[in-house]
């Protein structure tokens, strides 16, 4: 029987199969890069807020403690967004007539909250408890970055599941003494040694089961 296909067809078939595998692998690699990019995660993207509030000025230069505004961060799941009354406590006397603060004064007069834009916005299917992390010695800076150096706050980390799991698997890399949780500039002399001690002292267990965050 005469040969229908040229012998080179075998070579082309092999190249096509290997090429298809390579293309699929390359496509998956590109998708993984896109999924980790700031375009998807919004990491390092500064958000323009309805009021020009500078964390660098308030938390950094003036040294206002995080808990003055985020009052429930030590005990509750949510850190809480300060009501306009908290702002007016100071700004009734300081910059009281500034046009930049008119949205704050209008909110205080009407009782309607300021429509702040959430920066660290977890999906609805993720449960995160601020109080638990604070009580276990996880500092604000571990998740939020050096907000005391930010004028416009940006998301300091990817907030993807692999980022959370890395901390849960190795809490000794992040845990700090409770008295330094809100000290954004604090750095330990030997994090590894201190971290291992605090993991024991604070009875921290590496919770990596799905139900920890997905309830």
C-alpha cells in the first residue's frame, strides 16, 4: 500500500503535541503572574478618599495612637471606622474652618457617615478577626504596612490566601510583644528567637484548616 502521509508528518505531529503542552504551561504561568499582579490584588494602589486625611501626619508626625480612631481593634472582629465626631473632637479647635474638612463638618451636622473607600478589602467569604490577631501579638504593620509614612493609604500586601497561609504557618516571623503591637516603627533585635518564645508564651497554634477563615 502506498504511503499516504510524508514521513515528515510524524515529526510535525510530535512538535505539535509538545508545542501544545508548552503553550498550555506558558498560559498557566502568565495567568499566575496576572493573578499576583497589583492589577488584580490592588497592592500598592493608593486610594483617593472623600477627605484628604493623612495617616503620615496624624499617626506619624502627631503620634496619634491607632486605637484613638479604630476603637474596637483590640476586642472585636472589625477595627471600626471612626465617626465624624472623633474628627471634630480636635477639628472643632484646629483647622475648624478649613474647606478641606467641610465633608467632615457636614457629616457631623447630618449624622450621615463619611463614605470612606475601603483599602484592605477582603472578600465576603473570608473571616478575619482583628481582636484575635492583636491579642496574639500581631502588629498593625504586618498587614497594613507603615501607614505612619503614608499620606494616601495603600494596600501594603497582596491579601491573597497564600500570603495569609505563610503567616499562619510561620507566626514566629511576625509575632511581637503585645505592648508593641501598635508601635509601627518598632523592630526586634532578633525576630527568630523572640518570635519562637512569644509563640510559646502566647499559645499560638498554626491554624491552617479551611474553617479558620472560611466559615
